[in-house]
């Protein structure tokens, strides 16, 4: 279906009036084998923060097809970002819009009337917050996994010591072996913590810092 250029033009004009920079607009943005009518790109990450699918009319068939398109786009992007259907309107701002909500099967769209949905700085900050939460969640999952590995390693070492004490196995560790084992454990632990205190000696991980030029 041919893109409704007048509706798209009205949408872009409206977004520009809500602090969307011209550089953020990507018309007919490609993702995989699909082509999104309009994607809003964050210049810092070069990734979409919102996507829009423009339709010529607002009947049920078109709306259903549009929602299916948005679902495919989001699946292709591998991201959870706001996705909208845009329809022509005779009165200002000459378009109306609905947000696609994939989590609600019975009602997977809603009318948009809140200004924050069309404020670029708000949307950019929202995506940044989501990214931080995602990274935090992944880090916590990794730390949990590491704790289990640490417990297993500790149990194995304790088991070896107990078995050796009762002479059920014969394992001898010299000073170099113990230093290698200790260093290896330290190197494994250090990326997951900012500091480690060993017998009163604190070992800190160096943090990278960047300064923005004024």
C-alpha cells in the first residue's frame, strides 16, 4: 500500500513542534525484510526509540493489519519500544494516532492524548531508563549465577580438604599451587564487585571515567 505522504508530513511537523530534531527522522526505515514508515532514531545509540506505521484509513481491517505489521517490526528489531498506528484526519493536527500494546490481546491499542508520548526528550530518557534497568537486571542475573558457581567451587574445595584429611584421597598443594588457585578465584570475583577485603587489605577495581569536553 502506498504511503500516505500528507499524513506522514503532518505527523513529522507535529513531532518537530515537540522538540524532535530533524536528524531523528528515518522515513521508510529498514529492519530485516521490513520497512517501517517512520522511525525515530536516537543519535547517540543509532537505534529506534519509537516507530510509526501510517495508514490511509481507519477501518477495522486496516487497523488489524497495521497491528500485525507493528508486531513484526518489533520482533525484527528485537526491542520493546513505543509503536503507533497513524491515520488521516480532516481537522488539525490532520492525523490521529493509536499506540500498539502487544501485552493486551483484547485491546491492543489506545488513543493517545498525553503530551509526554510526543516529547522527544521524554521518550529518549524513557528508553535510556529502560536500558539501564535491563543492564541492571542482566547484571543481577549474572551475579546470582556467579554466587552459585562460587558455592559449588567452595564445596568442592572443602570436600577435597576433608577427603585428604581422612586420607581418602592424596592431593598435595604447594605454595605455588595455592597462589595460582587464590589468584584465579580473585580474578573471577573482581569483575563482579567494586572491592574485596582480604585480611584487612582492600583490593579495589579501577573504574573507567570519561570527561565531556565543554
